C-alpha cells in the first residue's frame, strides 16, 4: 500500500549534460556519451533505492527530452528541418523537428537502458514513453496532413516499443500526455483511443501521466492564468475512468486542482503528485503525508501511489534527491497510521 514512484525524469549529472536545463546539450559524444548514459542510469537507480522509492525508473538519463529522445530513432522525422512552433496550444514556442515521410522505427529505441535498469534493480521497474497526442503536439507535420492519422501511426510505433520493454522485464509502462490537459475535447474524441492502440497486447501495468508541465517559467506563467480552481481534469477523468489504462498520474500538491475531482477516477490507481517540481523547496515528510491524507478522502489508500507532480529534470540534483527522500518518508508516515 502507498508504493512510491516518480513521474519521469530526474536531473542529469554535470558530466552527462548541462545541469538544471531542459533540452540540455550532451557533455560527451560517441563512446564516452554511451558510457556516461549508462553510468547515470545506474546512479539514479541507486539514488532512488537509497531514498526509499518503491517503483524505480531510469530517470530518462539517456534522453535529452521526453519526446524528442524517442523520436530520434524514428524514420520519417527530419531533425535538421526544425521549425519554431507553438506547443501546448501556444503556451510556449519550441524548435521542433518535422515529419517529412512515413513513420517507422529504425530499431528498438530504449531497449539498452531498459535491459540495463532491469539487470541492476530488484524493485519494480517503470518506464516512460511520450503519448501519441503529446508527440503530435511537439512535431511539425509536412507529410500526413491529418493529426489523428499521424497520432495513430505514432501509437502503433509506441506499441512496438512498449511490447519490447515489457519483454525486457519492465513492470509499468507510462505514457506521458501533458497535452491531455490542454486539448480536452481531443482526449474524448480520439486521445484515449490512441492510448488504447499504444497499449494493445500489453500485460504489464499501464499508466498515463497528465500534469501541468515541468517547473519552467512558461508553465508557471500559464498556471497563473488558470484562476482559483484548475478544473481541466474534470473534463477528462470520467473518460479515463472508462478506459483500459490502469493508472492515472496527476498533479496535486501546491496546485489548485480541487481534490474532490479524484473521485472521478473510480476504479483506477492514482499516482498522486505529492512533490512539487516547480520549486527548489524540499517538502517535509509531513507535507507529503498531508497530501496523501487529503487524497485518501476520495481514493482508497490501496489505490494511491505517492508520486511527483511531473519530471524533475530541470531541478538541482541535491534538491531532487531530498524530494525523493521526503516522498518515501511521507508515505511511510501514512502507511504506519493505516496499519491495523
């Protein structure tokens, strides 16, 4: 009960990439970069275990970005043809690659790091992949001319990858869909259908992560425009509750999400954001515990997995590790309270 996990990324060490930066350039190249990625993956596994995290991940150490790290191994995407494009409904502008031809995996994308992570931990292993809707919101299209058709093709490719990750021993596969909090009508029209295609045939646990973004200034500014209550989840949770996805990862602590919206996810495991990734302040175990107690009024404790609000890639490594320890300690407090 109250198994802890993380939403996705962890900060990279300075010898792998520039610290506290999204899309940070690699500090190495060639064989040295491959070695640094392996070393960083082993390091973050050990740090998660030392902090007391129950369901660990590779921390996305081998990816510059949670979307583009996957796309780098997909034929039909031209990274030399980058264009400035507004993403997440023009929340901010990013330099994105362009889809110029039929999409196809060149080779397994994350098999190396998944196999290595599986070989070096006895704990449950989680692996994250970008979701189809978020991918198409993070690339330019000069080939398909139909966003749904392109999303479904990405879903097929994600499914190929996910099946191989499951075969490598991954226990939980999570599809990251921050775009679900922006294009709520699309979620109901075709977004969940695309997730179902991405998870087709999987026997492992599946999750979808839906948050309000990394703790970067563009996201902080956007949140300030959302008013006293953030009710985006209210529009999509009923549809997710009816879906074939097992778990929903969401933002909670220090957000303006009405906590009672969690009851709309009846029948799903809730990966409860109990760590704020938009601040360097390290939570106390009691603050984490208080968030879990609030959620437990609407979700059965055995359905709750305390988690981070989002990935922690832009944070200082020491801060991130302190937050992991607080997450585990806070969950332990509530677990002890609930024991008969």
